[in-house]
C-alpha cells in the first residue's frame, strides 16, 4: 500500500507517453526498481568476484540457494518468501567453503566442485519431495527468476540489503581490492586476509540470496561474473572497470526486463542473454580499439 502512489504516478506518466506504456503495470515498475538496485550491487561485486577468482564459488551458491529454498518450504516457510531456509543454508555453505578452502591442500576449484555436487544432489532430492506438497511450477520462479512473484516486501528488502552492502563495501573496498590483486602486500599493509575472505563471501551470499527472486538460482552466477568480464574488455583503469561493470549490469537488467515482458520468457534467462550479448559487443569493441591503437603506433 505504501508503494501505491508511486505506481499511480508512473502509470499516469505512461498514459501521457512520457514513460513506455508497459509502466502502467505495478509488477513492471517493481521489476525496473529491482534492476536499478541490483545493477550497482551485483555489478559492483562483479569485478571483485572475477579478480578474486570466485566465479565458480557463486555458481555453488546459486545451487545452495535452491537447496535452501527446498529446506525452508519443507519446514513450513511461505512459498513467496522462503528467505530463512535460503539464507541459512547459503550462509552455512559459504562459511564451510571458505573454511575448507583456507585449510585444505586441494585446489579451490576442486573443493568448490565437491560442494557444488553435494548441494545439487541434496537439492534435487529435496525438490522431488517438495513436488508432493507443491506444484512444481510454483518453485519455477526460484529456479529461473520471475518478475510476477516480486512483492513490495521483496523490493524493500532488496533496497535495505543494497544500502547495507554498499556501506560495507565502501568501507573495506581498498583493502579488498589490494588483497585480491596482491595478498602479501595487503598483509604487510595491515589487512587481515582471513577476515576479508569471510567478509566478502558473506556479502556475496547476501547479495545473491536477495537477487534470486528476479534472476533465479540457476542463472545468478552469470550476472555476478559476466558484467566484469564485459567491463574488462573496454575498461582502461580500476575505476572505469568498476563503473563499466555497474553500467553493463544495469543495461542487461533493463534489456532483459523488456525482452521478458514482450516475449513472456523467464526474466533471469532474458537478463543473462542480454548480458552475454553485451559481453560479445564489448569484446569486439575492445579488439577493434586495440587494433586501432596498434595502427596509430606503427604510423
């Protein structure tokens, strides 16, 4: 009810042709606001995820979220907000992965592969048990993302988490970046490597969990990794790398939103296709720019 005046105002602008006609629908306005909030969160984390080589880590978290949803629903959580089971299981998985990674001798990708297998196997078994209580289509929105199921409460939770993540990231950003690029130098400068690893993993977990309603568990990894990969193709400095990551995440979110509304396809899939398309465009742009610079130097 608190958001109704905003929806009415947007609908009046849509009727007058100032905004696209689709903005007369509250669910689409909610979706667009979600994209506005998600772009700086996931785009801002994206370049750190890539620099810290945690792409596979975020894939495991997406699968863990799916298992957490199944656990939450089996324990009696409401279907449209199974955040307790999702966040609880994701947090336990995150802490376990970071702990094992820091204390085991196996390569990190091997260890994360083990966790991926465990969470996926458990999740599939629990989902089968879940289909005896719920229609499988009711769980689809968690797998693939759906704007139709995003509520005002989800949007407010996303905004609150976005502000919290932004404040914490800004506070620790320089140490995190230095620890990502040069851990020995970060330790010499007084940074606590173990704290930073746990800190970043927990922040990433929180961000992924709140974005699942829009992006979906199976596809969230792409929006955590691809914006930074696309930004790297065209960025010339660390600051522009961060800025481009956020811009790419926003363009992908807004583009995917438009495609999913027009073609009635899952939002998460449309967003991921959009961000993948942007990656290939920036790849071509980066190659062209490098060739042009080489020609100028040779002349």
